[in-house]
């Protein structure tokens, strides 16, 4: 056994790096003379509104919706080599990255996306090692401090979904637009395809992504081989509060890439993230932190993330509504028992701001008259305010929108002196249409709010059931 001198740690480091280099086979076409060609950014937020954070949902958001998103994240020591517990080289000590993406949804089933990460700052050490053959010292090139990374193009589809479950898929192509020699991207084209599944139960959402990553050429740096591999991601999100109708959620995720070679942990990065998310109308805000779970490349000791997203939806100019009128039987002071009506008949629908729960001022006069009518007739008993939507958008989106609109009506009635204990808001989403949603007229009819006289219902709908539906003509 040899005795180590005072320079022993440095010599051991050289030996470790030399052994790593010596263990490699001939370099692939994408690597040349030890030059790195490796994308170490393993944190890629999913674009669009149908996602947790990096984990996707089988949901593409609203039809003709454009979502822009910007997330900033800091990574501490995302690329290092260790010998046992000792770090032998800090190739990338730290880096700050901005991830900008745009996603466009159409037909309620398809989402197109583009994302471009940009490294704003990174720093690392120059690593030297002895050449395997000549034993002459060699060094990996120094890295640039900033630059554009690889451009990511995505296509996502919703295959099937209902109120609680969803199944979809996403494919992505990554173009080598970054500087691979500075760990700002791959030196060849890569891509991936994943299956997406999710389940929703009230305030709980669970998602699982599973797929495959391919590379036109394997990326190689010392003992790291980045190429084909199994992509996976799993996450859970829980809504913990809703002050002033602002959903606030906490989510946790685990995601990574498993290399085909068993036991190759340095080529199989895995990371966990814990974050908070708040949605204020069309804005979403994110704040979180995470850490690498193993010694895989690109996994930092700690990652801190913050960002925001804005959702915009195209909406056609609304047609001018007719003057609102509350229909009552001329010879009766109220809706009579002889009429056998189980709902108030309105000449005009209640209008809302497009895709929101904000009541359009054009409907104030109508609702004021409805409130007066309900106050003057306490004998009608409890009234259920049913919210309904058309079929544009996902099941969960429409269910949430209809519930929020029904609550908005109850709040308005309360401000007009109606005892709120007489009113109960219920949202049915898009599952109880009056007409086919294949025409604009049908969709307009299906977007409605009904005032149900609970004591006159022949049967009370159970959870998941529709109330007694009249024909569209019978409502007028």
C-alpha cells in the first residue's frame, strides 16, 4: 500500500477522474476530445394550464386559450463529481434559469406549446485530469456564464376524461439550439412521448406521467451517458384554502429519467419538488423548492423556484341581449301550484363575463326583480340555484365555473335582502344540456342559471345526477 503525502487528496482526485475517463469506450459522434455535450437542466415546467408543475394532467384547458408562463429557478451545484462523500469537482456550482413557454389550446382536445429556457447565470470550476494514454494533464473547457438553452416543441392531446378521471398523451421534440459545450443543451436532437393520467376528487388531484426519451446520439461526459431512458413523473395537489374565491393549493412532485443500464445512477437523475400555487382569476402564481434525490446529473443540492402564468382566451363579441323581464302568470301574484312549475321562468338568461363568475351588469335589473319576487313569496320555501355551462372546456373546468357562478348569484341575492338560508348553490358543469352543443344557439341555451323550487321537485337529484330538465321552449 502506498503512503499518501500532503498532496494525497489532489492525487486521489486525479486518479478518480482518470479511472472514469479510462472506463469509457470510444467517444460517440456527439462528443469530441473530451468536450462536454450535456444538457444539465432537468427542471422543465409543463406548459399550459392543465398541469401541476412539471407533471402534466390529461387536460388541455379551455378552447382557444393561450397561456404564457415564466418561471425562474436557482440550482445549487447541479453538476458535480464525487468520490464517496467527497466532491471531487464542481463542474457547475450554481445557475439561474428563466423558463418561458407559450401554450395554445383548441377543440377542447389539443394543445400546442413552445418553451425556451434561458440561463441567466452559471459558474463552475475548471476540472483537470491526466490523459489516459499520455498522462499529460487535460482540462474540460470553462463554461459560459449565460445563454439560450434547447428549444422545446410540444403536442398534447386529451384522449378521454370525465368528471373525476382523465387520460391523455404528450409528445415533445427538443432542438439543439443551446451551447452544449457549456452544459446549456444537448448536441443532438432529442424527443419524448408520455402517457398522462390523472384523478380528481373534490380538492385533491393526483397525476402520473410515464414515457420514453430518445436521443439521436448519446451524450457523454466522463462517466455520464445521457441518451435513451424511461421518463416518469408523479404528483399530488391539494387545495388548502379559497379566500375570496382564490384557490390556494399545495403540491408535491417526484420526476426523473431512468437510464437503460441498471445501477447507472449518475445517468438516472431524480428530483422532488414541493410548491404552493394560487390562482387569481386568469393569473397563476408559483413558489417552491426541491432537491435531487440521487447523484444523477443535473440534480442540485437545492432548487428554488418562483413564477407566474397568464391565461387569455379568445371570445367573440357578444350579441346585444334583450331587455330582461321576469315572467309571472298575469292573474296570479306568484308561480302557482296549478302551473306545476318547479323553477322560476325568466325571459332572459343571466349573463356573466366571458369564462368568469362575474355577473354582467346587464343582468342586474333582472336579478333585482328575481330578488324582490323571492322576498315577497316566502311560501315558496327553499330555492336551489343551479349553474350550468356549455361543453367548451374540460369537465372539471366547467364544473368549477358553474359552481362559482351559482355562488355568485346567491351572494348577489343576499345583498338584495333575500335570506341566504333559503338559497343553496349547486354547479352541474356541462353534463345537463337542454339542447345539443353542436350549434351556437344550443350552447347559448345551455349556459344558464335556474332557480329551482325545491319543495315542488318530484325527486331531488343525488350527487352526479341532473335535475328534472324541461324543454328549452318550456323555460320561456
